[in-house]
């Protein structure tokens, strides 16, 4: 059974990295996994050397994955990117992209409006292709809506 976005958010953690000895911070962890990884790394290096430490403790920015690399726990997502750039890359069949979309919608009214307009257009394009045949939307992207006002 799929978890609701609210359940995912309640169980999410901040993002943590591992720092020290020139370690690359490209992997994102929940606190528990980062702590375990640091303990394992520090056991390998022995005494007298700079120790690895857990770094971070804040929300995930848009260039990092929004799930822990080790256990898959969701990480809090602070969207600070360009919504127009990110929208075409979201695949709503994936739980992680739904989570990101939820975070975008909950943070900024202007971005939320962009998201709604984008997906409304995508839904309409899918409907046109379904009704009139695949490729119809691309071959004729102009849709005109007429409205009338009743005059007494």
C-alpha cells in the first residue's frame, strides 16, 4: 500500500552528510545512517588522524536526492530551485517526485500556481491526444476558448 504524502513528511528527517579527511559530500543520509557510516569510517582510520563527522541537519535543496542513500527514509525537501526548469523532469508515477511536488506546493503560492497551470495544460494535452489520436496536441497546439456574455 502506498503511503500518503503527509505520512511521508511526518516520518522524514533532515539531510546529513559526512565530512572530514577530504571526504566527498555527494551522498545524502538521514541522521541515523550518517552516524553509523561515520562510526564505521572512524574505526578504519585508527588513532591520531582527523576524524569524520556528521554534517548537515537541514532541509534538502533541489540538487540533492530527497531520500537517504542507505535506508531510503525521506529527507525534508526545501525547494529553492527554478520551478519552470524542474516541472518537466517530474514523473508523478514516482513517490519521490510526488513528495517533491508536495513540498513545492506547500512553500510558495506563486510556484504553486505555476505547477497547477503546468499540470492542467499537460492533462488537457493528454485528453486531446486520447480523444483525437496520438500526436494531435503537438500538431495543433493552439486552443482558443470563446466566452460569451449575455446582454439583456
